[in-house]
C-alpha cells in the first residue's frame, strides 16, 4: 500500500525508482495520465494533466495524443475525455479478480433478506472501488456499479478499510484526500476523520449518516480471509429516516456479521 501512495502522490519518487531497466517509464507516465480522469475531472486540458501528474507539457501532450490515437480518449482541440474503450482496462481487471465472483451470491442473498442494496469494495489510494453490488433500490443520485469510485474518508466501507491499515498509513491517505464537504454533515478536518477511523477500528464497523449525500446512510464491516487479513469491505446503504442511525447496530449489523463470517470461511 505504501508503494501505491508513493505512485499516486509522489511523482519524484516514481521517476527515481523507475530507473530500473525493467521499467518502461513511458508506459508508467501514460498510466498516471489515465488516472487523472475521474467523476469530478471528466474533461482535462494538456495543462490540467501536466499539473496533476508533474509531467512537462510536451510529455503530457504526447501521452494524451497517444490515448486519442488508440481510441481511449476523445479530443475537441482543447479538452480530452475518456471514451468507453477505457472501460475495458478497469472492467477486465475486476473480471479477473476471484473476489467479486465469490461475494456476489452472498450479496444477492443479503439484499433479498434486508431489502436494501449491498456492496463490496476495496481501497485504492484515497478512494474505494466497488467490486460487486446487489442493488435493491436506488438511494443515491448517482448509479453505483462495479468499478465505481467514492472517497474513502467519508464512506462507511472506506473507513473500515482505513481502520485496517497501520494508523500512520491511514493518516497519510486522509491527509492526501480531498476533504471538500459533500454535504452539511461532512467531516472536513483530517484529525476528525482519523477520530472516526479510530472508532471504526475499535468497533469493527462504521456508520455514515448523510456525509456522502443527503438522505443516505450506510453501515459497513470489514471482510476477512482465513488468516484474519482484511481483504475488502461490505456495506449496505439505505434512506435516512428520522430514527437515529445507531439503530442499524441492532437491525442490520448482525446480518452483515453473518455474511462476514460466511465469507471468512471461503476466502
């Protein structure tokens, strides 16, 4: 995980470390350019990419034009946007992982039992990536599916995944996160986010109440393998109701823990 943080947030380290003859630096630069695009940055100029990656304009331009020539990006003369072809990269990676195939039947069963959507995700830098999902009803304004990403610091799955890391590593990820508030309930200071992460570590679950989106609350637990390593997170999200979110501890948490125990036996 430390290597991932360096790759994403310390471009100087990348350039020094990638002097090995076994590393194709141009490919690494192209991958960093791809990672610049996201839900909040769907359109980027050469200058935008240069600033985000630390690459000079000429290198950023060549990477972007290469993506365009290979069909991975559109170009209108000023801005670049990714094309659906780029989805092949992420979806192929997810499809090749055994975890989504193992957890999907459990998600489907849990969703039928509680009548709410359930998901499994992993941590990738400052974000969580959805690996599997069983949707019962739509409670978010955006549609979630395998490959979708959300900030780790303000999501229930993100907090239990951060809690599974050494505290110093989790703190580094939170410090590198964009803590811009998404709602009036969002926590915007690293020390406060870490307090929530520490609480999740003690309780072995996390509850989020309208921090990601107004009207949405969720509860998550870690997923363990047989060696007690945290390999992913499991959550369910539902509409926020007048009753306190702590009610999920009695109504939903026991069901999540049953699935957690079942998955632990087969992972």
